C-alpha cells in the first residue's frame, strides 16, 4: 500500500510545463489521500492556459501510477485565471484617491557582473559613473 509521502515524492518528478521546477516545490499539490491502492490529490494553480492543467494532470497521474500498489489515481485539477489586483480588490480600489498610477522599475540591466552598464548614461548615478558604469 502506498503512503502519502511516496505520492508526494513521485509528484516531485512532475515539472510544470515551460518551467524548470516541479509542481510540489511550487506548492500546487494539495489534499493527498491514500485509501488502500486508491490515490487522490488536488493540483491548484493560476494560468491563462487551461490546456496546461490537462498536461499536468496527465503527467502527475502517470508518475503516481508507477508506485507499487497503486490501483487507481484521481487527480483533481483546479486552474483559475490570474488576478491582476490583490485578492478581493479591483484595480480601482487600490489607492482610490490617486487618479493615475505609474509602475516604475530600475533602469539597470540584470547581470552577474556588478559593473554592468545600464541601458543609457542618463540613468546612471554620479557614483556609478565614477565607478565605471
């Protein structure tokens, strides 16, 4: 008879499509239950592509079926669309007194080299220019 720990270990081999990590490390696997040889679990995540859920369910069921003693596998997949605003809030409820909202990010290019050059000199600070930015 399989254990819930064996099921979780098997599901750690299932990679999320397009990403390098498994569905367990992302926290997508919930409610793992083993009843004799019958295994059930829920996979819950957010995605705009519903077909990803079918692929993840297929891969997860195949991984769990490889465990000795498993007779039947029930994977319940719950794919919900991504939320743009905080849960329970619409975009208009965030800072309602502010008419225009502008998202700002740093102008520095991400690099392993700490002396990487920004996109334009106008975005450099004086200290960064002195240090060779």
